[in-house]
C-alpha cells in the first residue's frame, strides 16, 4: 500500500509546487492561498489512503445492487442492445435472480447518438481517482465521468456493488472476460463464467486480468462500483449489430448473473469449491495477464503504431497476425507491420522475446486517447481464492 501511495504523494507535491510557483510569478500568492492548497492536498492524500485500504479486498458478504452498462463507447451497439433487452425483461429478471437488484445504464448517450466511439476523449479512461477529482476538465467525457461516478460511486465509497460493462471489439476476441487482479469475487466469477460459456458457445472464451489491484488507479468505468466486470465480444464491426455477438454477450451476462445469485445463496466458500471442481480441483486458473500500460490513454501495454497520420496508421498489421488474438505467439524478428512501400517491420522484442497479442486491429485503438496500437498479453495463472497472480518458474500454456 505504501508503494502505491508514493505515486499519488509525488503527484500532490508536484502539483502543489507548480501552483505555488504560478501564484508567485503573478504576484497574487498569499499565506491564506498556500494554506488552502495545503489543506486540499492533505484531504486528497487522506482520501487516497482510505480508498487504498478499502481496495485491498473486494469480498462482499452479499451482492445486492448490479448495474449493467452499455454504450461506454458510443459505436459499440451490442451492449446497448443488451441493456435494452434487459429493460424489456424486468419482471423475469426478478424471478430469475431474486436476491439481486438489477438496473441498466446507457453510459455515453451523446457519443451513441452520433455513432462515435467518443465525442472528445475515451470515456473508459476517465475514472482514475486523480482524474475524477480534477476540476478543470471540461470535455464531454470528463463531465460524463463525474455524472456516472455520482450515479454508481462515488469511487471513494461506491453505492453500487457490481458494475458490468458490456463492450464489443472489431478484433477476433471471442468472449473475453476482463477483471482486475486481486478482486477475489470477480476473478472467481470469471473462472465460473468461462467454464460455463465454453459448454454453450463455439467461439473462444478468454479471461484477461489487468494488473490494477488498487481501485484508485483503475481508469475503467466498471471501477466505479465496489467490483467491476467487463464482457468484451468480437469480432463485431463498429456501429453494427450482429446476432451472434449479441447472443454471446447475453450468454456470458446470464451466466454471470447466475453466479451472483448462487453466491448470495450458498456463500463464498462453497462457490470456491464449486469452481475448483470445474477445474479438476485446481487452486489456480489459467488467464492472460495484460502488459502494464506505458502510454497515456492505455488500459494495458501496447505495441504502438510506428507511423501515424492523425488517427490513420501508415502501416498495416501483417496478414499472418490478423484474427490471431490469443492464438499465435509473436517472437522477436517475426513480421509485425507492413509499410506503404511493402517494407515489413519485424517485432523488436519491446515487451519480451515472445508475446501474445489481443485487440489485434481493434478500430478503437486507432485513437490516441484510447491508447493506439496492439495490446500485449502473457499467459499466466491466478489464485482461485485471492485473484492474485501466481509466480511460476515456467510460463503458462493456455489451450
């Protein structure tokens, strides 16, 4: 916890010094102003510390409130269809999941009305505590993030138990269940949903774990709740509805809600036992660990486009990699990009000698505010009971 807080302390000190220097230069600084800034910085520090303590574990004795969100990216229509279908089934939902209070939310209505991923910047990158507490941000998505934080959170002490965010991708991701490391309930749910989905669907099913154990640093909308769960389904074109994409999303969502209902009925220990039995009594679960974010706007680490003209890549992804999300490892020296003149750019080993890729040719990742490029993942395991990564001598193999 101490290591995590140092980052925020550094930001506070930097911002405080810059503010004081600015005031000195304009000859408007006063002792009262400096005292006010110090009080604000101290209050922010106490907020971060309190939240970091709460973020060390996500276990809820009972799950009551669940909000299913669609349209975080306005041109991803699958999630919007699914929340509208849920609204049509309100009475049946209460019969199916009597212990849950399930609501729906269209999260970025202006972008959705315009069939755009976003209006000014990616909404799903606005929810770190630092950004939510900034007052000078006046973009559409920054304002919307604060509205959503009030509705679902506040992030310091959320009123919503579970936020489920529904996404689609132009990449060949199948059903991808995205959860944060260390969230013991959501990682258990991901293992349960993945196992059940594989028996019902023909596409690939994957668990992706982001290394964000502290909720203060998570930029995603789902982090406004006490627990967050993201369902990503593809390939689905932007601004298009596909029956199979909707069905896969609804299947994963139905199984997830059933997990929550069962969790409330039989409790955490028995759910852990049930899930362990699904995996031959194993206490560790295969998953994909996303690489740490390196650029502004990234949710996870990426290999950036080497050449861009605005939002237009001046390279192609090599044909050998297209639609090979999670499938084909890329080794240093393998073909990666193709330039306008046909020159092949090989992978340079920037994330390791051998890596896997996801979100290959994701249309949303042509934009800098979403983090442009191709996401990098590594096969690994997490502990069934804690949701924390297992340190292994040998790399995991996921089939």
